[in-house]
């Protein structure tokens, strides 16, 4: 949807850390708008949120990616696949880690519990922020290993990449 600039960072921090769950709907509506303009999403069948580890979900009280995915599924009519992709290791926060450290941190952290839910399907993996891509790469790997035919990643924001214009 956009570059993780100061404005979008403020909105996401309210949503993620200040319990402003009501922001999930407007954020997802922006993603629906993006999807309607991009033909790559036309063949997608279902939405899968990036999971939090159960301990982190309990501590926060909700999974921000799941809230976005729920509203995204409602706005598009796509199926929401909840609880099939799991974070099986409670990894430390990725914040402040370099790319190589992030990749090691999330390696093997995700697994698919119900292969039948994803096998042979075209999926949208929904998350709030894409930084280096290490987390979504690990999720995509778990989903494709379980038989997903295609996985498109859709995030509310992405951090700017050095030397790349937004």
C-alpha cells in the first residue's frame, strides 16, 4: 500500500501497540483498492494472515495481521484461512536485526497445520509491514512446501529499500 514513512508508521504503531483495532478496516480497505488495480490478484482464492506465536498473541491480545486479513477477506469475498499457518517457534522481535540475522531468526519458525487448507490454492499472505522480507519468505516457504500453488504477499507498508525509489 505504501512506504513505511513517518505518517504510516504512526498509524501502524497505534494499531499494533496502542490497541486501536478499529484501524484494521480502513487499512484493509486500502489494500482492497490496491488489489482491484492489480490483475495479479484476480486469480487469488484465499487470504492467510502471518501468524503470531501463541504467547505473543496472548500478550498483545490480538494478531494485527489476522485483523487485516479478516477485513481483507470480507472486502474481497475471498476465503479467510485462519489457524492453518502457525508460528511454531516464539522468535525474538525482528526489530533492529540485520537481514542475515532476521533470516536465521525466522528459519523454521512457521509450519502448516492443515495442508488440505492450502494445497493447490492461490493465496494472499497478509501482513502489516514488510521490512527485509525474511518473515514473509519463511511463511511463503512453509505454504509452498505444504502445496500452495501460488502465494502473493500483500502488506500495508514496506520499509524503503536503499537505492530503490518508492
